[in-house]
């Protein structure tokens, strides 16, 4: 009797989890069985929520991609369920099916576990957020901001920025320590809000304050790029606050910070602390915060059949889609190598972090950043203009058109176009 193929269970079906599933299927085929568990039935294309909201379009109508049909194309099982616990020693995941209320808790056994669950966004830890805060981290909040801007906003000042990120300490020999989880989105929303205000007759960038808990906003892109961004923002009239330490509370009047300062704001667009899911804390695979500890091969050192990619990973700093893409590719190669479908030379290419992002600036303009300076490299590229804006929208269209299977030439072509043309 032919032995069963190793069972790969992937927790999470957004960018990191979906890419692991698709790449592993492409590399290993029937040499593995793949199951994906996610508490939602769709992939959420997070990077374009702000752009949709400021254009007065419902992001839920354009930024959801059904997971079941996409995964079924590769004969990958999809389980709509909420993960409750992981037993590392018995190689078991406990979950609650959540298509309809009242389902019985159940379990699934794995040979390989890939933790790609993302994180919790800790809005519940920010005093006053429910009453006075806005954000663009999902389509619910995107629509809440959209309705506020187009119905209730009175033209007052705007504050955009991050709460402090609490990073684990067990992987700081591989990635630096960050004060904010990811500051591309605050920079993007701050600059695009300035353009939106001007377009709608509410003055313009001089109404917007962008703040950071860190010494320098977007520290992960390198000082050279930040200096260029801040110079550009200053010339346009944006205000900037650094070293706020953390958000103390939101009020109707504005934002109060832990360093004792405050900023007046009618509209507060906030990006919270990014924390691990509660059930991951205290596991032998997790760091002191609850993020999954791995080496550069994205394997846990104590349990090499446990791998991680994306925001759940302790090496995902900043919490960036590009990082999830790089890590997912490593995970897929590692497992394909284990099951004999890739040579060691092909499979053992470790995670090499870099920052690559495109952010909307309004007026059909965007910024493009490609940098590895934070990780010890020398590359720091910043481009702005219509072309990065076009690339941002075209990448989203290509992602949906290929159902997540963006061709290997997609990102290199985008880099060439942005940096050379």
C-alpha cells in the first residue's frame, strides 16, 4: 500500500498562507497533501483599502478574493474555521468550524505546520479608538472612514500615525528592533489625505500631521529615503511629530501621546500595535511576545517541521506584504526539498529581507521604495510620480486576474519599470 503523502497544514490564507500553498503545490505536486485553515472565506487585499476609501468606493466590493475556489484549483483543502490551539508535541491543531454558529470543536493532524495567521490588530488597547478613531486596516474600517469623510467630516485637522510596536527579543540578531510595526501605511495615508483635502476644498497638506513613536518614521527604509520623504512632505506643508513613544488616548479633540505631547485633530487615522494571536503565546515555538521563532530558512530551531511566514513570524519586521512574499517562497522551497522535489541547492535559499513598497500620494501619484539598508545593505531607492501609482493599481489587477499566482517576472518587471524608466 502506497504511504500517504506528508500532510502540510497552513494556518492562514491571506498573502503569506495562500502563496505558501500555491508555490508548494507548484513545486511538490502530489508529493504533499495541503490543507489551509482560515477564519474568513476570502483573501483581503489590504494595501489598496485606503485608496478605495478616499475614492468613495466600497473596498469590500473590490478587494475580496474567495479562497475556496482558488485553492480547489490546486486540489488544496480549505477549512473555514478559527484556530483554537496548537499542540506541538502531538502535531495537532484544534479549530472551531465557523461557517455557522454551534459547530463542534475538532482537530487536524499535521506532518508540517506553517503558521501564516498574521496577527491581531490591537485597537482594543487604544483608549478612545472605538469612539474617535479611524483606520484602513480592513474593509469595515475602510468604509467607516469613507462614510465619515463624505458625510460627517467638517474640515478640521487630521492626524495620522502609529502606536508603539512590541517586538520579541529572540530574533534581534537577525532583524533589527522596530518601534512601529510598519509605517508605509501611515506615510501613504498622511500624504494621500493631504491631496484628498485639497481636492475637496479643505485646504490641503498643511491640515495633516504625521506622527511616529520612533526616532525616525519608516526607519526600516533607511535614513536616506526618509530624509527625501520628509523633505518632500515638508515642502508640501505636512507637519511631522516623532518620538511620541506611544498613543496614550484618543479624544474628540485629538491624540494624546505617552511623551506628554498632543496634537489637535478632528480626524484620527491610527495604526495600532500588531500582536500575536493569544493561543500562540507560551508555545515552545514562540518568542516572548508570541511571534513564531525561526531561522533564515523560516524553520523553528527546536521543531524543524514547524515553519512560519508573514506577520506571525518573528522575522517579519516590518510587517509588510513584501516580507510575507519573500518568506512564503522560502517555506515552500524548504518543504519541497524535504519531500524530494527540489535539490538542496534549489531549496536551501534562505530568507534575505528587504523593503519594497508602493504608497498612494493622491492626484494619481505614488511613491516607490526599494531598500535593504535597515538590514545592512546599501540599496536605498525612492521614486515618486504617476508610474508608481500605475504599478500599484496594475499589481492589484494582476493579482486578482491570476488568482494570486503572479508570474515570477511580475515583481522584477515592476522594479525595473519603477527604477529605470
